């Protein structure tokens, strides 16, 4: 009898690093781009070293800045749509404006990589109309973090497994059963590795992990919360390498491959 191996989905959000602005700190646009670009290069080195595939959700603004880098990613990995610009706040937009921004972002990236984009993850995991995603040709969305974090996510009772809504397949970011302990980027970096292994082992079918490219650059000298900047750069790269090595028998792949979408 063949034993079904767990699938691990490594996903990386690639955008202009505007997080300091969210906390009232100044950062130039050039620095925003450079930090994220350098982080992408670190991520690609790690993936290539381990010969594994991943999904990258990229902003159109970043893609226009570094089209060759985006094409390089697309050669071996999956490209999904993140946004037109990472500062986009869909909650403050009308339906038509949100539609035009997301549609434009998708078209820009598709022109760069000469491939159709079928996956989406919203900036800051915002809720977005599935009607809009369906209308522009998106097949799956990975913006749901099914946990509760005060002031951020209120999805404690949302499904943990893949489900469909309004003809869009939803692949949630992984959390533990029952207590809904998160394993997303902030938790992976700030808790011991055995914590992430524990949650991984509690998920039977798949594990979806989310990181940002900027996390793979050391930003500990920035005036940001300790939780935000702790264990960035080489520390995160080394930790993720240990995680990958531990689950070598598991299947690392892209979201579209897991969903068997071509």
C-alpha cells in the first residue's frame, strides 16, 4: 500500500518593503526595492540548493522594477499575483477600483513572464471579493489565515483545508487543529523550530507556509518592533534550511501543482 506523503507548500510574498511606513517610519523607495530584491536572491539560492519548487506572489510594481528577476523566478517556480502596489488597501476602495487595480497588476506580470497567472494572495492578507478574482481569471486564492490575532485576523472558525467559494479554490495558510496556533512568517521566526515542526506534523494533507523576501535580509538595526525584525537574514535562512532538511522525505511543490492545475 502506497503511503501518501505530506505536501509542503513554501510561499514567498515579494513586494516593495513598505512595512516600516505602516509603523510610521521613513524608508526610501530605493531601499524598499533593494531589500526585497536582495531577499529574493537569498531565497532562490536556498531553493536551488535543495532542488525544491515554491510559489512566489509578486507585486506588479516590484515586477516592473526587476523584470529579469521575475522571469528568472518564473523559469523554475510558480508566479502568483500579490497586488498592483503593496500599499493598496482594498477595504478603502470601491468594487470597480479594486477590480481595475488587481486586473492591471495581473496583466503587467503576465506580460513580463509570458504566462497566465492563476493564483492570488492579497497584501496583508486582506479580504477581497472572490467575484473580482473570478472575473479576472484567478483560479485559487491563498489569503486566508484561519486563526485569531487581535487587530489582524479574525478567522478562527474558517476552514483549515482546501475549499471552494464562488468558484475560487481557497488554500489557507496552515495553523494547528483546535487551538489554531499559527505557523506564518512571524511565528516561524520568533518561536523555536520544534514549534513549527509540531504544527507541520499536526496537518495531515498539506502545510502552507508564508514568508516575505525581505525577511531574508538582516533588518535588526531598523527602528521596528523586536518581533518584526528578530531572526531575519541569515538566521531565518539557516532555520528554514533546517526545516527543509528535516522534511526531506516530504514533497515540496507549488500550490498549482498541489491543486493539479495546469
